[in-house]
C-alpha cells in the first residue's frame, strides 16, 4: 500500500493564480481531511469529507474548495492564491468506524505564494 | 471557541535527560491523540487515550489522560537522538474525525 500520497511536493504560485493540490489514499478510508501548518503552529483543519460526495468546512475554509467524487481522491483547490496561503498542506485519512480515530498523513505540499 | 493549549513550545535537553509536554483543553474531550513530527516530515500517530485517568506506555514514552479528561501529558524517559521532533496533542473538535491541535512542543537535544 502506498498509504496517503500528495502531489506536488513543492509549488510556487503568484498572487491570484489558482491551482489544485492532489491527495489520494489506497486504504479504503471513508474519512479524509486537509490541514495547513504554519511555522510554530499546530495543524488547522481546512475541509474534511466523511465519504464520497460529502464535504464540509473546517476551521479555516476561506479561499479553498474541495470535492470528493471517489473514496480514494480528495483534491484541494486554491481559488485565487494569496501570500497568506503560504504554508505546508497536509492531507490525512482515517477509518470511520469503530473507536480508533488514528489519522494517516501524506508527506505534505510546501506552497509559497509570492 | 474550543482550544487546545500545549506547553512548553520548546524544550532543550541533554541526551539521556527526561522530556515532558503538557496539553490542556478548554472543554472535556472524548479522547486525545498524540502525534510526532520529525523535522521536514509529516505527523505520525503515536497513541490515542480514551478513558479518564488512563496511562499508557510505549517503551520510554508514557502518556496520561487526566481524570477530568481536559488535560494530558507525554513523558519521555532518557531521551535519545531519535526522539528529536515536535510532539503534538490533538482532540476532537466537532466530531471524532475533526481534530483541534495543540501548537506542539519541539524536543531539541543539546549538542
């Protein structure tokens, strides 16, 4: 199993550009989420999904869109990049049944907006 | 809103000394999770605590969940260079799958 994969690893955007960060998992997890991590801070939840076709907002959703057309894929779209979106973005997935809520993380995408 | 506070932000130790990080929530938590993130890496799950007063051990790591389920701690005995990284606690926000994260404690081994 590849686990959770993310592409690209690094990206530089200019203010106003749009792009999509890709995330895929091969563990058949129902739950997937996107976080951003800024220096000296914990992770903040952007959007999450509890299954294909179902998405919802987290703590910091503004400026981002998501979709979940399949169980495997959960792309994050930046609509019009701003310097404040410079961050490291992590995608995570977890099982959605039982009492174990362990989240599995991808390697991250390091985004710089100039 | 709900907050998870984690202290200290950094801890410098000599190799072989102990390390402790503390996590406090503004609300009662149904569970708390701990993760480790190596420099340049991604968070990796360490453990989940569910019961009031629970204590779990993983080799040199001891995890505790407070009686009121509002605080937790991670203690590492006799640190090694492989322990270097940032340790995060995280608790459920609106459901068990939406996590609120502490800011992390960075463990630094003095040369």
